[in-house]
């Protein structure tokens, strides 16, 4: 048990699996909408991180991104497919980290499904731009930190806890396996 958790008066750890895990992952990704996409995880080099927008979380928990074929990120994924996705949905909750294996493909049907006109900023020829690739991140491990209730309940619990010198932060955390 983590040292801060020993002061908790209520349960604050819950691992999630199957549909419950997938639902939580989708919820947290939707709240954050973007993540830091980290590469060079296992290469003994300084890892690389860049903000990326998740286009979709499918029913297997795979995260889908659109990326340019000539990007440094794609080259790094080819060299080392181990990646980490770091999500932050708000200041006090909605945190998620996903460790997984990335793969690059050029599935035109999926590209058309995920296409959004704002992406023309990066892919100037539109959804048929030959530089568009897909990156699929298959999760191997995921961990979340969230609140059990709405943020205002968490704030009230923290304020009461500070006033009575008792740890009451309404937090919940655990592993996610889909």
C-alpha cells in the first residue's frame, strides 16, 4: 500500500477489467482528448514525447491516431514499438497512463472513418493524402487515478479532511485490463 493511502479511511483502490475497464478507459480518454505520446521507451535513449489526439478507442481498448508517414514519431515506432500514453483530464482527476505496443499501417477504410476536416492542417491533400498513416496502440498495461464522485464532492472532502486533520480526498485508482 502506498504511504499516502495508509491514511485513507475509505477504500481508494479498485482494479477494473473487461467492460468496466474499457468503459473507464474510454471515459478518461474522452475527458482528456489529447495525450502525450511517448516513444523511445526501451532504447536507453531519452524518450520522446509529443501531444497527440486520440481519434478512437475501439472495443479491444486499442487507441487509434493519425500520423504522417515521414514523421519522427513513425520512425521511432518502427525502431521501438513500446509506447506510453499519458492523459490528464483535469487538475484533480481523470488521469490515465497506458503502456502498449504501437504499429503503423495504411488502412484507407479506417483513415476515412477517423478523418476530420481539421486534420487538413497537417494533411493538406485531405483524407486521400498519401502521407497519412494510422498508429494503433494495443494496451499491455493501464493505470488510472480518478475521483469516486464529481469534483465538487472531492473538494468538499479535502476541505473537511484538512479541517479535521484526516485524509479524505475521494480518490480511486487502479489497474485497467481490457
